[in-house]
C-alpha cells in the first residue's frame, strides 16, 4: 500500500490546527501509521529541503521549520500521495482552493501550514529520513476490507 510523509509545520502547531489538520486525512479514510511531535534539528531541516538549497527562500525556510515543534506523520492508502497533495492545496495559500487546508487556513506562502511528499519516490525518501522502521505501525483498520470494492 502506498505511503506518504506529512508534517504539520510550526505555524499549524502554534495556531492550534493540529486536530483539524489530522482530521482531514483521518475522515477521508487514510490510515495513520506513524506520528511524532518533535523539534526539528537544522541538519534534518536542511536534508528535508535539500532540493531547495539554491532557492532564495531556503535559509528562511530552514529557520522557520526549526523555530518550533512539528507534527511528523506517515499515512497509508491507495493513491495517498496525490490525494494528500489535493487535500493540502496549492503551495501559495492565496491561490489554494477553498476546501483545501492551505486554502481554508493560510494566507502566506512561507507559512503554509503543512508539508506533503510530492511523489511516491520522494515519500519513501522522506519517511526514511524522519522515521526509523520500528517507529512505524504496520496495521490495518478492521473497516478496511469492508470499505473497499
Ligand atoms: P511542501 O509540501 O512544504 O514541500 O510544499 P510544496 O511542495 O507545495 O512547495 P515546494 O516544495 O515547492 O516548496 C517548499 C516550501 O518552500 C513551501 O511549502 C513554502 O513554504 C516554501 N516556498 C516555496 N516557494 C516559496 C517562495 O517563493 N517564497 C517563500 N518565502 N517560500 C516558498
Ligand atoms: Mg514540496
């Protein structure tokens, strides 16, 4: 089954949106397989955002993601990578559709509440970066067989 890495950024935590954001994925029907609340080290932040190393906003991005605690999660489900990106919405909250997390709660591109892996391969890389194998819970909700055709 496909997995994705999601992280509620410091602004989502500080604004008290942790429950609201987790609910979007839980009520959609995806399965939570990993969750932790942590202060992100500079090293982890730089590795996580390595693809953006040359961008002008990189230093600010690392500064921000290390500025307060983050909720790191792994979610599982068919098509979860692309679906989670839809639930999250466009990078810039001002153009993100209403109904998406960023569209409903965000107003600034540098404070867009949540990160979601952009592809299945990226997800594998990010999950390995943020979680040890033993921190992930291999389980299936009892409803799963009933919910699928
Ligand atoms: P993530 O899920 O966080 O990776 O966002 P994304 O995939 O929608 O966007 P992308 O990977 O291109 O950028 C990573 C993060 O860098 C974004 O979530 C923004 O917080 C930030 N970012 C991207 N573009 C800009 C920009 O032009 N200015 C600023 N200040 N931040 C940016
Ligand atoms: Mg991205």
